[in-house]
């Protein structure tokens, strides 16, 4: 019997005035889940428009294709001790009721003092099977973020936060009925913790997003004819994305005499500091920081870019790399199991050790000088992207959730 799926998630809606709007990528996921269940319920805190949450092109909830089968449960903002404990009793009561009303459960713990962790603890106390989803190696990301903080009492406080959260996260993982782990790094971190781990991808590209043959031919012609190198990045301007390593890489390329245009698409808490770096280092002639732009516009720019340059510092599985490959733009940046896994079969990427931006600049400079090799990487990226199928990826996720919920504990262990 189909039933109701409850998801307790990070912010997937944004509050714009009195209206709530949903992340269109998440709406795609929900539409796929509704092929197997009658209703979906989503419980989360809304993001503010200026939060740098990464939610762009949001859609008013009432205008979505799934509005009549979606229950949106707005939770208060937490992520801090005072806010969490002020609302914990009321939210516990609400989540307990929603868990009891739901057939299937999916939780995404992601930060200290978040509501998905509380939801998982409630499900454990009720001996309910649940799916846990993760796109970060939480220990790796937590300590990376902590390492960027200024010394002081707040840093000590955050260390205590992270230690408790990592213990809670491991408990949630151990008691799950199925764990959907995005990318090789996250899978490697939890495959021996979760009873039923599966490596999945958060694919949000469809055939409409892929580069067309005429544009692919124009890109290759521009590369082979020696036109100035076009490098781009699309993602949040925040510490874990390595924005200053990215800028230092571009600065090094300029000093090597490489003629290029480098564009960063995306807003975030480090964008103003990035602008200051550009000014101080006289990079305005080669760097464009575009801030938040329409997704279609960003994809169009990626299709005309020659290299997707990235400097991710944490073990995560960002979907921007998939979008770059769908644009036939090779991914060139810091090494990770996730990035290598994406291009393992057909190629389309080159990588250096995390933090080694000077080597990264040398790799890009070599590609600029060897345009035939760069053109081959473009073709390889295009071939790799043909394996990505958003609808198939979503079907796999909901099928695993339902299969492991409906199985007996003994069957889940097989």
C-alpha cells in the first residue's frame, strides 16, 4: 500500500515576504517519490533569501505540480543552543505526531542543533525504520569548518557542538534501515557504520540541460583555434568551496601569462571578501564575480566555458560537478573520491591534491598550451554525462527507501 513519506530536511524552502517557495531540484525529487507514495510531507526551517542557502529559481509552493499532494511543515529556526532548546519541546511533539502519521521516513541530519537529528532520535525510540541521507562526510566537513574559525571562546564552543553532533550522527546512521550516501567519499565514511549503505548520486540534470551538438562543436572549435581560455565555477561563495584558493589559482595563471577569463557564479558569506581580494590583487581584468544568477543563465555560461575550475576543501558531493559535465566542461580541481568517481569510466577531469593551488594552476596552464588534449577532455566530459539520468536516480532512491522499510529486520541485514 503506497502511504505517506515524511522527510525532515535542511532548508529546502525559502521565505520571500509572506510567501514560501521551494527549491526546484527538491520539487523534482518529490515528484519522483510520488510515483511510489500517495503523499509527501516535508518538515524543515525556511531559509531567508539572503542566507546563501544555494536555493535559486525557487517556485511558490502553491504553484508546484505536486501542491495537492504535499504537506509542508514549517519548523522554527534552530542551529544554536538557545533557539533549539526554546523550541525543542514543541517540535518534538510535532515531529512525533508526523512520524506516527507517516508510512515511510527519511531524515537528513546535517548540523549541530538541527531538527532532522531530533526526528531520527524519535524514530529510534519508536523502533521505526527510517532512511538516512547524507551528502557530506560529517566529521571531515565539521572539522574543516571549525579550522577556519578565529581562535577564541566561540571556537571552543563550536568544537563541543561538533563533537556532540558527530556522535549523534553516527547513532542515527547505525540505527537506520537504509542509508543513501552521495558519492564515494561519503560512502567510504559510513559504509561500515550504516547497516544498509548504498552509494547514490544527487543527479539534477535532464536531457534538456545537456549541451547540444552544435554548441559542443563551437566550443571545441574555440578551444582548438586558441581563443582565450574560459574558466568558470558555479556554487556558493563559502569557505568549504575554497574561494580564495580559486582566486589564487587564477592569479597564478595570470602571472604565468595565460590569457583567460574566469567567472564565479554564486552568492555566499565570502563573496564580499572575494571582491576585496580581486581589487587588492588587480584581477578585475580577468575575474568576474557574478553572484546569484538564474540557473539557466549559469548553465548557458558553463556550456561555453572550457574548464570548470573548482577548489572544494571538504568531503562532499556537490551537484555542480555533474552540471559541468552535462555542459561538456571538464572538471579540473582538487581531488576527491566523488570527483574521481564521476569521471572514472569515460574521463573528463584532472585533479591535484587538496590545497595545492599552485599545481592546479600548472595543470590549467598545461591544458591551455595543449589545446588538443583540452578538446579531448571536453569530448570525454560529454561522454561521461550521458550516463546521468535524473529520473532514474530518483527512482532508485525511493525504491530503496520503500524496499528496506517493507523488509523484515532479518531481510534488511541480507
